[in-house]
């Protein structure tokens, strides 16, 4: 059994790129010894607000919340055999979390848009 932490921006079944590129294969992989734990940033209730116009102050607080979620992920990396990162780990700034993850954990799969 391989434990996989899937670090993605959106919850499961929300993002077309996630569904097309890897979510469709999860049932097969689970049948073959993989266990997936999703770490996503935007909850269903935050989704409409985050992608709507305005609400600047609320979005700033959400980004701070998401920052802490990614920091929490750093502290639990040791529990997983594989880290799967789809696109970016955080919405702003340079790839700091990707860099930190690569220092902490050696088994990383990056899936990016090209």
C-alpha cells in the first residue's frame, strides 16, 4: 500500500484539468495498492466567493488561510510515500512550497500545464 498526498488547488471533481489528468485514474490505482489523501485549498462554500468580483478583504483572509493549510501539509509529508503536486501548491508568489517539499520529501510527482 502506497500512501499518496495529492496537493491540488481544488477539491475532487471540481477542476477539469484535475479530472482529465489524474482523477479518472484514481479508482484503478486504488485497486492496485495506492491510497490517496487530497489536500486542496478552496472548499465548496468558498469557491463562488473566491472566483467572483470584489470581496477583496475576504479573499485576503482566504489566502492567509490557504497559506496555513500548506504549512500544515509540510508537517505531515513524512506520513506519505509519494507527494503528487498538480499545478501550483499556492496561488501567489514563487514556488516556495514546491521547493520546501522537495527538501523534505524525495518522492514527488509534478503535474503541470505546459
